[in-house]
């Protein structure tokens, strides 16, 4: 009813100006060819309000819940980041604090390493000296026994070579006649010695 009265009022204004009233073929008229008829505006507005009311009643709770969950998630991420930053700053402070002790610890470690190296070197020198003494004593003993064996072998070789040389010299200087003469003179001396004794 209000829409009809508004349409009639708009038609009267347009006719008063002397312009033709646009007609959509369904009996509704509009003030301008660029604007919709007033009842369509009212129906469209009512439909929009109904859709917005339905969205507010049914969709808004889930949208609001999703937004709250997103906000909580972002807040949790921010809290975690703040906690991680605080922990990192604390750790950095501890590292800076202990950094001052690093030089002293390094000096102490080097001193300990030098002392251990010196001890190992002294022990090694002592062991080496002892091993050298043992090796020298063993070498002296081996040389003495080798010299004793060598002297005995040399005496045996000299005796053997001497007997061979005497034998060969006797054979070389005495022929059979001289040997026979020596034997006969030896027998004669032995015989003369036995005759004189009897």
C-alpha cells in the first residue's frame, strides 16, 4: 500500500514536469530509468535484512569462534616467541658471563697439557736410558761370549793347522831313506838303552 502511494506520488511529480513515466510492463513505474521501482527497493531491502539476520543468527557464532581461535593461536604464538626470546637472552647472558672465564680455562688447560707432556717426556727418557743400559750390557755379554768362543775356535784351528803343517813339513823334508835311517837309529838307541840297563 505504501509502495502504491509512493509510485503514484512519483508518477505525479514526473507528469507535472512534463516527462513521460517509464513503465516496466507490469504496471510499476519508476521516477527514473536508472532507479528501480520503490516496491522492489523495499522488497530487496527486506530480503537483505532477512539474510543478514539469518547470517547473524546462524553463521556469526562459527565466524566469531573461528576469529577467537585465530586470536588465541596468534596470542599463543606471540607468547611462545616471547618465551623463546627471553630464554635466548638468558642463555646469551650466561654465555657472555662464561666467556670471561674461557680465557682462564684455556690457560689452565694449556698449563695442564704442558705439565702432562713434560711428565711423559721424562718417563720416556728414563725408560729409554734403562733400555739402552740393558742393551749395552747384553751386547757386552754377547761380545765376551763370542770372543771366548772365537778364542777357543782359534786355538782349535791353530792346533789343527799346526799338526797339519808339521805333518806336511815332515813328509816334505824326509824321504823314505831318511825315515828308515831315523827309525833304525831310534831302534838302536832303544836297544842300547835296554842293553845298558841289563
